[in-house]
C-alpha cells in the first residue's frame, strides 16, 4: 500500500472564495514527500539536505484539480515513485478527502548537490530505498 500523509486544511490555505488556494496543493505534495522520506526510506528530510547535502528541485510539474477543499477538511496525500532515473525521480501524488479524489499530480525532481547547485547522480542508498518502497507497493522496479 502506498504511503499517505494526512494534512488538515488551515485557515491560511484558503482564498477569498473559502476554498483551498490552488498552489497550496503543491505545498501539500511537498509536505507529504517530507513525511514519506522518514516513514518509508528511514531518513528524515532535514538529514538529506543538511548531512547528505542533497536537494530535489522540481523541474517539471503537472496537476489536475478534481474537488474543492475548505478550511478544516482533511486531505490524505498518497505518494508514488513513478520513475527513478540516473539523476531524476518522478513522483506521483493523489490527494483524497475521504474517498473522494480532490487532486492528483506528478513532478520530476533532479538530484542536486546543495553545495554547488549542480545536478548529481541520485545516490545508490536512496535508489535502494525507493526501489524497496516500490516493491512494497506492488509496483515493481
């Protein structure tokens, strides 16, 4: 089963219409991704950034908005690892409010050396952890 992070819609997430302002969904994706690393790969996100000096800037993004969410709603953001490249990772997201799909998307991140801001190969330890997660989700490698 894919990892899910539960996030509550906060007052600062809504717009004048009283629904989640669309860029906030991208923030929810990233919050879930940070939680994913500790829960599924066994390393917390600050350690990746600070100790391993590895960052993951987004170079491509696609999102489909299915339902509006309001202040106080809960969104369960599901994380999938769609593709692991030599220097990039494609992530998939689905955000559910109860059983209803509210948002889905994907982004491509590039592995980046935080000291030089240059693209770098994705480390073997991370690839191993992501491949193990894909196996647990029944997605193969």
